[in-house]
C-alpha cells in the first residue's frame, strides 16, 4: 500500500517534470540560453545537443510523459477503485467513470497546468538548471523515442511524400529583441539602443542616411594635382568622388594617400564605385560592402540620376549614433528664439525637426532636409537675406552656399498672416 502510494507520487511528479520541461524548452529565449551556456560548459554542451535535435528530444519527452501517465493511471486506479466501490452504491461502470473523472482532474491540475505554468515563467533558468536530469531521461528513453520518431517519419512520407521540414534558426530576431527588452537594464540604455538599432537596420533605406547630392565634394578626373590637393585640404575628407564632366557621371573615387606618391594626374589612381538604388535597405548594403571589401557607393534615384553617396561610416552611424572625428564640423544649429521663431541648419532633416519641435509641424514629402524642402518648393537656391513664404511659414535665408542653404530662420505664421 505504502509502496503503491510512493509510486503514484513519483509517476505524477515525472509527468509534471516532462510536461514542464517541454513547455520550458519551447518557451525559453534562445539567446538567454546561449548566455547561460557560457557559464557552464558541461550543461552548455547538453543544452546545445537538445536544441540541435528538437524532434528527437520532444519525442523523448512525449514517450516519458506517456509512460508516466499510464503507470500513474494503473497505480492510482488500484488505490481508488476499491475505495469508491466500498463507499458508492453504483455499479462498476459508473464507478469507473467517476474514477476516470477524478484521475483526469488530478492529471490536468498536477501533471499539466501547474508545472507548465511554473516552467513557462522560469523557462530560461529551469531548462538550464535541469540539464543533468533531462540528459539522464533522454539517455534511458532514447530507444523508444527513436522508434516513435522513425514511425512518425514513415507515416509522414507515406501520406505526404513531398513534405519537407524546415529547420528553424536557433536564435531569431524576436529572441534577440525579447532578450534586449528583458535583460538590458536602465544603466545600459546606450547598449540597448545600439542593439535595437542593429536589429532595425533592415528597415532603413539608403536614402535615409546618404550624403545628399548637393553636399558631395568631388573633383574632375582632368583636374590638375594642385586643384585635387586643394580639394582635400578644404574638405578634410580622406576620399573624394571623381567625375567626368559633372556629378551625373561619377567614374570612381580617389584616396588622399595618392598625394604621397606625387602623381602627375589622378587617372591611374581612380578606384571604382558601385551604384546602389536609394530604396535599397542599408543592411543589405552593409553586407555588400563586407562581401566586396568596399566601403563607398554612389546612390541613384529611380531615374538613374545621382542622388547622393553613402559610406560604411554612414551605416555605422545608424547603429552607434553620430561618429565624430577631428575633422567633423560642429553640431547643426537648432534653436527656438521665440514662441514661433526658430533658427535651423539647412542640413537638419524635416522629420527630426518635427520630432524635436512638435509644435512647428513642417510639411514632409520627397525632400529630406529643410534646405531641400525650401529649394524644391521655391524652385531655386535663394540668395542670402531673401525672405520666402511657403505654406504657413516664413523662411529668412541667413547664410547660403552655391549648392545649399546653410542656415535659415523659420517663422510660423498665424492664419491671418499667411500669404
């Protein structure tokens, strides 16, 4: 009697164990598991084997759980059947139904619901801490599990001969995002932002981070070395785009190191540049840079015209934020001088301005920067000191270069002040 009770407890605990491990295995964040694996090589090896062959492991859990439940049912019935027969005035069939109902409640509660709830909450920790007992049961149940898997594959091939089982990536993007959200604390906000930016890189288009066409510093392939040297010194760039006539005909780029060789011309030092569409996502472009060993490309629009250029540094800045060196200019000007007056650098993006100063609500469109908006809407590059009224705004051009607006004062007009 006592021995039977002990076996009943053991079998229901085993059922709970197998049910819990199954849900933990399926619910565990795989990136967190990778972190745990680095803390214990032996357990890490076991966990790796489990995730390398999920079908076999899940079959093992299924076999173990079924064996435990069958044994529990037999043993529990031997205990409860005589008691129910003695106290209930029903025939054997009714008592059998009552006994089945009681066993079902016990199995659902103790063998399924409670362990699965607990193991789901602590999935990452439990799947790792229970690595040794999991491995033990995997070893002793390997034979019946193999039989079950083989038979299952046979039935699948019989009824679905062309079925293919796709292998699932060990770590998915969702796993990574979940790990970042739950494991990176507030003291590591910078790390969290970097990881999040890296995950969202495939959502960013080349046009969102390229150097606009009118800001490309370029030289012509027929320029003399004096002009080339001057362009390097004034721009402080390490590379310059080389054209044949104008920016629509880019032939490549030159590196400042060519100046050390004192060449008579740059024609033999021109390196090729790839052309990429502005709608390409920067993650694909970064992979292309890595694959080809390049780090600079010309960006073209839908008509094949030069829209800008992009470098590997521009992509990295989308992940790490602005990367400044000793040659970088100061931060773009952005200031609010009264309730409806602002001063902005022409390089500031419209989306950034609207986010930073939500009350201004500048119109967004095909253009990217405020300079691009004014030039595109106005139809030409305005002169310094010129005042332009567009939509519900007045723009006073504070400073301007040959190719772009450098600084502009923006005044948001009241409805009665609109032109």
